[in-house]
C-alpha cells in the first residue's frame, strides 16, 4: 500500500528544494572531456569547459581507451552472467589483476565492480567483533559504510589528528587485530593523509594500514602509483582500495590490492566479490589500456602537475582563498552557501562548469567551489577559467 511514505517523501523532497539541497543532474550532450556541451535548466544547449570531473589524466574521453574496450568486447563478449568464482573469470581479468597490482607495487589484487564495493567487502571479511578499526572522520562514504558492515570496534579519529589516532590505538590495544583506514586524498579539500606518521603509529601499535587511494591512483607520486609512492611508504601500507572510475579511464570498477594472504582471503570471503557480477570484458580492456598509458609515458602526469601549479598560483595572485596544496582538487573557499551557488552559476554563464559544495557535504560556513584540473586542459582553457573566476569574483565582491 503506497500511501503514507509517498506523502512523507513528497514533503521532504520539497523541503530539500527550498533548502537548496536538492541535487539536479546536469545532462551532458557529449562524451566526457575538458570541453562539453550541456543544458542549463530548460534552456538551450551550450558549450562549457569542464572543471569538475575526476578526469585527472584526461583519459576518460580518449579514443585509445574506447578502442581497447571495443577490442576486448569483440574478443571476449559483452557480459559473463556470472560471478568470478563460478564462470566469470577470463584471461584478461587475471591480467588486469596482475597489472594493477604491479602498478600499485603490491603482491596481489582482486577486481570489484567499484571502489564502493571494494570498501564494502574488505572490512567485514578481515575483521570480526574482537578486532578494532580506526577511521578518519572525513573518510569517504564507502569506507564508512564498509566499516558499518563489520563487527569490529570502531574508533573515529578527528580528521588527520595523529594524536587522537594514537590515543585511540592505546584505547584499543586489547583488540585481536587493529586496522587503520584512511583516504589517501580527501576529496573535499584535496589534502593528503600523513601516511608516514600513520604507518609509524601502525608499526608502534601493531596495526594494519588500509588506504583508499581513489583520488590518487594514476597520477600522485613520481610514477603515478599513488599516495604511498608520494610519501615513500610503499612497503608499509598493507591494503589499497581504489577505483578505475576516476583517473584510470573513468568508466567503473575498482580493486583491493595488498599483501598476498589478505587478498587471497578476500577472494574467498569478500561478499561483493563473491555475490556480485564480474567486471565486463570491455571495462577490463579499457582499464588495462588506461594503466598502460598512465604508467608508460609521464607526460599526462607532468601536464597535470603543470596545470595544477599554474592554476593555483594564478588564483592566489587574483586574491582568491585557495586551500594550499599540490593536488588537482583546488577548493576555492567562499564560506557563504548562497554566494558559492551564485558564483558557480555566474561561471557557467561564462562557459566554465564547476560545482559549489555546501553543508552537509562540507562543514557549515565552509562553502566552496571545487575546481578539478585535468591533463586534458590546455593553457588557453586554464586562462579562460581564471579570467572567468576573476570577472565573476569581482561582480560578486569576492575579490
Ligand atoms: C570515488 C571514490 C570512491 C568510489 O569509487 P567507485 O569506483 O565510483 O565506487 C571510493 N572512495 C573514494 C575515496 C572515492 O573518492
């Protein structure tokens, strides 16, 4: 009987709209890339430069990946109608596992449909009620949910607060196993977890370390392997979860990589691995090509670094409040919720597509525009973006 809940939800949906918290999906009329076409409201289609995709290396719309995916689909078929352990494993799945594992510098890896599923499966399979898990207060929703699914004691430490983590490790010292889980890069601020310190604490208090490197795999670190490479702690991180849906082509899929026995165990026990379908051959083929491109030539990474430094410098010089850092996530802090939304609208009118983030995604009074740079942006595109920020920023009295 669809009655009470219908009325309830209708009311709550209207409330979201009046509070400005209702999420409308903008429809793209093009493949993903630095230049897109999109519609504003009911208006006409218009061109915009895209500064809000996780397309860090610029691979998402690249023909090489679509071609590799098409070849894999041609050879291995559209779908497998099976989980991995029944009849869903083909040669390319095994190859992708060894290639991503080699790229990340780990001993082994398993594929999952997404990083969300990777995080959904890893904690429950490894930790029981006698264990303890330590999680940064700003970890990604999928890390939070994965931890909810396991019965271990949960300790939430204040964001990047290593003293708080240490105190909680002391509080949980009687647990059978301890595991510290952190995002490698936090997506709202672009700040990086202090992995050397986390690894040292893990060694001091006998804990495992898991890093969700979704916003780092492919481009952070000298060879783009991620935050563990950046911090030079590659052999001190036990588990990495990551996505193929961001820098590595941006389609979908994810993995857990790490120590051999941990991965072997996940292959036996991780529920999203056992009870959800295998990744389709096309995605496997596309992702293998993305790893080849990401690990082979450094020019995508170098361009991304150049773009990030150039944009950050110009925006600071223009007088914007930028959160400092080196990550291609560049939060332009506006504080005020309404101002952030008006800024994003004004930028779209100037042909720059960015998104404003406000409470509850970020703390109250910390509204911002999150700019994300890509290796696919040219200097000319960056200049157009910077000029648009300056113009709209002046109009709105931000600078
Ligand atoms: C994007 C993201 C995910 C989710 O990845 P999917 O493969 O899209 O499920 C998980 N963790 C973090 C930190 C992310 O940024």
